[in-house]
């Protein structure tokens, strides 16, 4: 059985059965120990933030969990890097951890839901000139076999010039 897509209406915070603590993200970079943490709003219904963490030697990790950079574009990428949601934040990253929820076919029926197709994610990695990409935020209706097959097909089609490692629970990577 496949997971049924979520309804097309938003869930309000007051409807969540938990005690949420929300923190404002500063608009300027923040120093935390030896790291510099930058943030930027990224394309997703509702306010969503992406992060870039860098160290003094210039190593950088970018995390874009809920990101739909192709939203509204007939062709993606079609804009310069600086006009594409999240691309300046991810530019030149050693590691990009990015939303890769849908296949190209699934995405066509989910434009505006705030998530990327695997192909858009790979094209975004190329646009941002990243060195290594880890897709995650997979559709919960996809089996591991679906994920492996769909990602392999997207990589074969896109032929990225950077390394792609599927995100897995408990995975650790060194920069």
C-alpha cells in the first residue's frame, strides 16, 4: 500500500499535540565556538530556514531540509544562482544535505508542497557548485528499494559532477 498524500490545507500550530518552543533565527551570521552559522529563508510554503555551517579553514556544510527551489519555474534551473532560493547559502559547500522527496513524476502533482524532486535537487547541487550531496527527507511511502532505484535513475539522468551519498539513519560523514 502506498502512502496517501497529505491534504492540501495547512496544519495550524495550535492543532499540534505538543508543547512547541520556537526561536527566532538571527538574520546575521552567528559564531558558535569554532563555527560560523549562517541562515537564510528558503522557498517553502510558510517560513522555512536553511543553514550553512563553516569552520575557520573554510569547510562548509549546508542543510536545506524543506526546500522547493524549482517552485514556479517552467524550467529549472532557469535563473542565475543568486536569484535561486538557497543557492547562495549552498554555494561551494563541501557537503549539502538537501530535501529529495519526490521523483520527477510525483513532483508534477505536488508543486507548491515545499519539497524537491530528486532531479531538481541534483540540478540545484550543480547550480550551487557543491562537492558532495546527501539527499534525505524522503517520501515516507517509498521503500528502501524505491529510494535506491529512484535515486540511481535520477543520478544516471543528471550525471552530476559531484559525489552523491544517499542519506541513511545513523549515518556520519567527515568533512
